[in-house]
């Protein structure tokens, strides 16, 4: 997904293996990115482009005139089944394939407005009604849609607009006596009902869902940082020969303090499960992907996407977002959708970065690129003189003229300011020498093919004029794109979101972190890795926030986890992951401590003695840790038992998904009895089984048993992730829901307070779960006190 599809990778790797040894050596030993790009570009043959073009055609990204009817009919089936969410997505797919100002698009918008109405999304419903009318919705169908509009306005408390719409409807009915009697009777009855509702409805002050805007406004950095504008004044940029560029605390920092707030320089929505057409049974895919639910520019969640007029792939939350994307990059990308999906997210980000750079003063970067292309030996005195001359020429201030300036920190301007701009992106390290020759060839050939398509389409306008003798404009930007593709392996940031699943009827949800998009954040890229970091990163739209997850002392480095975390992987596994993807060996405190720890391994992976219950220790053969016990067993035997148990738990989860909680409970209780004979009580699978039992009892409405099991699961989560971890916050949120549903008021209020405290550190006040917790608390505090009576046994009673 980040890299090209497997077919193109295999094709390029085979091409590499068939190259003469001398050419392989030339590319493998090339000292500059320009040499790698130009040598590889010369090897791209027409048959290579044809193979890639055939792969690209497998993605349905153009508008298919036959698709809107198919998706509208499929959406109607979902609508009739009262699956309004499924219907909404299918109508959106129909809209994305429709041309503007056609019957197809107006009908799809109108149908989607009906589905949104049933989902309670009245503002979105009104917008779709307006879009249906704008695209020529048939006059004969207008009355029904206008009734829906009036209903939305009444529900939203917009009485004046509702009254006007009702009045217009009455006039319309009077002017159309030709309506069939039955149809007229139905419409007239609905209109009378609506008039009564409008009269009864109190005038409400209209409130718009401005949570996102409010959240971004409230995320204010503490003080102004003149050196790193996207960071707070509590941090400072430093450089070190070993650690490179990094951030340190300039004062003592408390948990939850906002340290960095940075909008992505560019981001690309992850396509999710989007296989090419040759892998699908039907020509049109009906599955839900990220692209159906999130804006392709700002990444806002939306049920009412607005499509690009030229392709079926790009969808947005509003016309404004669509226009901004078109102006910045999509006017070039629109015709390349299939190719970009084939070449992967990294190539897409590389192209988008250079397109966005057109709107900045990128002349310094362009000159450096041109200098690299002209001068093959980057270590020559001439090259050094060129760079120094260019740097002085761009200084601007008269006092800089004629002076030999000290080279700034890479990515900074001459005043030492590090901003989230293309200059900072360009100076992120590509680690060219660490990538294998085959990988460099794959990236270079992919970028070359992209440049050829851009040249053929004549749609790429460079950022600034390229000096004579520096190669073509696309060669210069091709080198830049190759650099970005190589940079991204170490510098790409996964933009994540929390997705909630679970029983809607019982109001109990599970949450999981999912990757939504990939972006470039130059300031966040300054943070070095730790397997036990002192920060937490979260996202609202395309804005990343970095908060202190613990107290950070003055002078201490600000550290971020690149993925391998001590609570998720053993040290050896973390080291392998970091070495293969990021090209370094980690020596953080967590790795050092684990190196000297006992042979029992993490507590959440520990086995226990079947005789006395003590922890087992050792490598291939485990022996009981108790001095008074001689029990021993092979690790392979216990791992085999663990795998069998995991399979049984998987079967129980399938039963839960199929709405068979009683059978799931029976199976899980048996798994628990088996686990007690060889797994530590803090083993992660033990906690997972408790969580599964909590879900099963919640599905049955037995809140007390559900909460009891979830509390046991919480103890395992605390052991593995820590009492202040984000994982603990999500579990406390679930427990608060259970107490709330069970009407256990003191326990609910206590758990809400704990969950708020933990989640506030990681997300700040405008997190969805924190908002929900505050609603629950407000509801509980507004309840009248419940008088004590014989049925009240104590603080742990659940009121049914």
C-alpha cells in the first residue's frame, strides 16, 4: 500500500536481475540521487510503461455512466432493509460516478438525503436536498423532497425557514391539481402533520456542529516559539552529531501539556481495501472504504461526500475542500488516479509534495537540485562554492552580503527558524545508502514512469524556472520526488483515528486505532524514538498534536515512539523492526532495562506453574520460579497449548459477532478454566477473555457481570500498558459506559473522572470519548437523588 503493487514490484525486480552486471554496479554505487534517477530513467522502456498502464487500468477511478443506476438500486435495497448507513455509502458511490447536472446525480443526492434523514443527520440532509435541486432534480418528485426539507428545518428549530417551505408546498399543491388523488392525499396528510409539529416546536437557537473548529481553536500552544513556530515555548531545537536534530524541554513540563501542533505539509488518504477490478467478482465494488467516509483533503469524517467532477475516486466533505484540493494538486492528479494507486502512497505523497511546493518560494531548493544534477561529485570544491554562493544570494538582508555565513541547521532558514514548509521537507534524510540497490531502482523507475505520464499529459507546471543546463524541469522534480519516496520510509507519519465498534443498542463500544492516512510532518520528524516515550501523538483532521504523557524535566529530550513499543513487543523484535525500517539500533532506557531483566519475559506473556502457580522461567525448558517446586515443561508444549486456546477464543468471538452471546459465554468460561492451569493471571490472553466476557454479558444486558469482567481485564491492561496509558483510558471509557447503563451512579461518576483524567493527557478536551464522558456525567448529576430503601445493598448495586 505504501509501496507499489506486488505485480509491479515483481516486474521491476525481475528487470533488475536481468540487467548487465556493469549497469547494476553503476546504479548501486551512484553517489547522488540524481545519478540514480537519471540512470534508471534511461532504462525505462515503452514495454515497461505499457505493463504499468495495464495494471493502472485495473482501478475504476474514472466515471462510469452505468455505475450510478447500479449503486442507486443497491442503495434502495439497503434502504428498504432499514440499513440507512449502508444505503448512504452506496448512494455516495453512485454520486461519485455521476456527471454534474444529470438526472443520475440529482436522484442519488435526493435518495441519500432520505437516508441521512433517517440517520438523524438533518444538516447533511438539507445540503443534499440543495445539491439535488442544483443538479436538476425532476419537478414531479419535488414535493416529497420538500416535505423532507421542512421536516429537517422543524427538527432543527429553524421555524421561519420551515414555515416558508411549508407555505411554498401549499402553493405548489394548489397550482398542481393534476396530482393523482392518492398521492395528493398522502402529501396533504404529511403536510398537515408537519404544520402542527412546526407550531408546537419551540423556537430553538440553531447550533451548528462546530466541534472541529472549536477543538482546533482550543489547541493553543503555550507561548510563542520563535525557532520552531509549530512547537510551544517549552521546547527548543538542538543538534548533535549522533542524535541529529532533536527537541529538548526548556522547562519542567507537566503531563498533558501541548508541545507540538502541526498541520501536515501534505497527506494522502489511505485507500484501504481497494483491490483492482481483476480481483473482484463484480465490476463495481460495494464495500465501504476510507475513501467513502473521509474527506480526501482535510480527512474529516463525513457521510455526505462531494465528488470531484472529473474522476470517481477523489471525494470531499464540501465544495470548498474540493476546490482547494483542485487548486493545490488535484488538477494534476485527477487523470492519474489509477497510476497513483498502482505506485503506492509514497509515490503519491512525493508527487503531491512537489505540487504543493509550487506555491512556496522553493528557489533555494530548486537551485540545489540543479547544482546536484550539474555537478556529479557532490564533494568537489566547486559544489561547495555553489551552495555557499546560493545560500548567500538568498540571505536577503544587506548586512549579509559579502559575508561567509555559518551553515544553518538543515531545514532551517538563514535566521535559524525551522518551519513546516517545503524547505524543511526537502532536508529530511532519505538514508539513500541504507536502502538496497533493488529498492532504489524500484523507486527510481516508478518515479520515472510517473514523470513520463506527467510529461505526456502536459499538466505539470514547475515551481520556478530551472536554470539552463540543469536538465529538463521534470528531471529536476523527478530527483526531488525520488528523494521524497526514500525519505518516507523513515519520516512518514501514519495519521490515525479511533474507530468505535460494538453494540449500539447497549451503548457499549470497543475502540481501536486505525490508520487513516499518511502525512509528512517536518516538526514531528525532529523527534527521536524511544520504546517508552514521554509523549503521545493524536490527530484532529490533518493536524497532529504532541502532548507530554508524563512529567518531563528541563533539559530532557522529547521522545516519540516510531511504532515498536515496549508494551507491544519484546526488545529483540523491536530492534529488528527498527533496524529494518529506520536503520538504527535502539539504546533507549526500556531496551537497556530489558537487556538486564530476568528470563521470565514480559509479565503479559508469562506462563505459570500448573502445580503451585508461580511464574515459569527459562528458555527452551521452563522451570518453576518457586524454590520449593521442581516442576518443568518445554516452552514448545506451552506455546502449542496457547495456540489451541487462542483458536478457541477466536471461535467464541465469532459467536459474539453472530449474536450468540450465550454460547460464546459457555465457550469462554471453558477457556478460562484451561488458562488457569498454565497462563499467568496477567497474561494478555487472560485479559482479552475477560474483555470478551464483558462484551457477551453486555449484549445480554447484564451490566453487573459485564462490569465485573471488564474490571478484571483492566488489571491486565494496567500491567501491560501502565495506569496512565491511552489503552487504559479507552478501557476506563468502556467501564464508565457499563456503570452508566447499569445505573450504578457512584461507580459511574468515579470511573468517568478516572477516564477523563487519563484521556485528557493524551488527547486534550475535545476528544470524542471525553465529550461523551462529560455528557454521561451531566446526565447522572441531573438525576434526582434515589431514596435509600430495602433494595439498596450498598455502593455496588446496579439499579435495573
